[in-house]
C-alpha cells in the first residue's frame, strides 16, 4: 500500500463503507419479499411480513456493526504501529 503525506496508509477509507447502506436496504427488502411470500403461502398475513422486515433490518444492522468494528480495530492497530507500539494481542 502506498502512504499518503499524512501517513494514513491503513486508516479508515470512505470507499470501504460505500456499500453499507445498500447492503442494509437489500437485507430489509429481502426480508420484506420473503415475508410476503411466506404470508401468501401459509395465509399468515401480516405476521411473516413483520418478522421478515424486522429480521432483515436486524441482520443488516448486525452486518454493519461487524464491518465498522473491524475497521475500527484496523485503524487502532495502525495508530499503534505508527506510535511505535505493538498492536492488540
């Protein structure tokens, strides 16, 4: 990797998170369509729709959380290396 003049060669990059919002929307819409299909199949309207939408939202938010926490850990490790310390064990 090439470094920038500020030395931020391993910090957070906005391009890493460009698809996070889209991923959240896809999870919610996937849950919505799955819930509608299950409601039509089992005549349980609107319960499967609700479960699908909220389940999709939960999965999307969990995925977003994991991605952000991993990026934060990488950034902290890069800061520690720049300061001359060792990263987390």
